[in-house]
């Protein structure tokens, strides 16, 4: 891995490694697309954040500096599609920078603006002006699902007419994005229907110049009988391609990790999977949430969990249950005792939405079989890779390169 890519990876991990506060502005609930697997079931064109609400949220956060002691902060902008509100976003970011300087805030020069975008209007003049203006404090990921066949299966334009995929509208902006963020990674989502296209899609993303492919299955209970077997087959084929093609030297796929598929120490590793409750999300009405997944437009069955608002602040009693969450307080015993528990993820919002009662203490296990299939394929990948490295006499060099890069963040 060259020095430039190593530096980019280290910078990203410093910001994503749990040392930064994550504050999310839901600037719009609108999007150009109607992705079939999207967990945002309540997207609409009406709920858009106003400047007045955004300013109140920023003022509250900065006025209560002692309640946000983290040394760094990530201001995350989401939708829908966040860049539909680029004018508002630019005004928010300008105000944040001004106030950080004026207040001599401890986040001054220790902040980042983060975006995950569908990439459709990435090349517009306003978005490009914003990128140029904030480049030194900016992270942007473009979501592209892989080949056109896989991408267009789920990521379709909204509307009442015939289904129209968005692949061509996104892929045209990938070269520009990579020229500005050469270490940029994409996020790929797997649902039941597109399992057959995993292998070809990861390799296609590599061919586009994307070196980091973050990929996961949806957490919702959508899986059909036999999906785990088909999933494992695709991952094993992908493992062969990555190893035989030497992609492992300069590319990554998050499905393969040395740290998954092991038993967990219930004391030392009894942490919650995500940062729900330690994050803060703000919607267009000025409500505060412990995570975006607890807002109304993210929930199928349950009522939203609001922990405050821009006028009254954070209600710490409503926040308290989230701060007590760990693995054992929400997992069934079979998950705690599972021999391949490490790396088995969950979404706190999906736990709540799928629970039998309105509780955050019941873990959804819809991806259990998919995780076990991933573990089996992961074991195949590392056993085969290490055999190749031993045969080539390059395992020591491979291990040294790993030690020079900070561990990836799950």
C-alpha cells in the first residue's frame, strides 16, 4: 500500500475509531431514488430542514460544550439525498466554522463534514464549489452497488412509470469523485434478490478504481431459505478471484476480516455494536434522536424515540437506556455463547423496530445464518491466502504491511 493511501486510511480511522462525536443533520427526507432495500420507509418531499432549526441545533450544541467532551466531531449530513439541500448545507457548514473560531471551541480544526451520497448530482456546480471550499475537512462516499445488473436491480429512480435504474447516472461521476478522494470507499448493500451478483460486483468496483468496498447484508428479516448457502458460494468464488488476481495486495472487501468468526469474552468484549445514544441526530422539526434509525421515517412498526429538541435540549433520562446498552443486555444467550459471535453485527434501530415490545433490549437475529455463512467463507479465504503466501515466501512481508496499517473499524 503506497504512502498516500496509507495516510488516507489512517486519517479515516482516526475519525471513525470512536474518538469523535457524531452529529447528524437530517436535512431532507427526499431522494431522487426509491431503492428497494432502503430502510427509510417514510421518505417524502415535504420534510426539509430550515435554516432556523439548523442554527438552533448548532447553537444548543456549542452552548453546551461541556456536554460534548469528545476531542473531535463528525458533522454528518443525510437525507434522503443530502446534496439536494446543498445551499442549506453550505450555510450550516459556514456557520459551524465561524462559531468554532469565534468561541475558541475545542473542536476548532478538529472537525469533519461527512456525506454518503447517491452520486447523481455530485458534479453540479454548487456541490463542486462546496467540495473545493471544504476539502481539508471533508469525507464523501458515493454509493454504487456494483455492476449495472446488480445496481439497477435495487437502486431505481422514483416515479410511477417503468422502473429505471440509476447506474449510468452514478458511474459517470466516479472518476471525478476518485480524483478528489483517491482513498474513497463505497458502501454496497446485499439483499436476497442480488446475492448472485456479489462476486462480479466487487470485482467491477475494483475495476472502476475503488479500492475499498464496504459491503453488508441488510439487517431486516428478508432472507429466504437457501440464501445463506448461495451467499457462501458467492463469497468463496470472490475469495478465489481476490487471491488468484492478487487483489488482496491493494484492495479490500469488508466481508473478509481476520477478526470475525471467533468466540467472545463476555466480559472484555461486552460492548454495544453501534453508537446509538452516543450519537445525536436532528430532524427538520428540530427533534433530537439517539440515532437516525429512531426517527419516524426509519421505522415500520414502532413510534419514534425522541430524546429532546432544539428548544428544550437533551432529556438525559430519555437518553439513559441507550447508555446502558451492551451485548449481554440485548442478546439471547445463544448469541452470547455462539462460537462465531465476533463480527456478527446488529442495528440498534432495527432491534427496536423488530422487537415484540417497544424495547431497545431485544436483539434481532435475522442475519444469523448469513453471518455464519460469511464466517465459513471468511475461513476459506484466509486459509487459502496464507497457504499461497507461505508458498510464495511472502507471508512475513504481508504481516508487516498489516502491522503498518491501523485496524479497520467494524
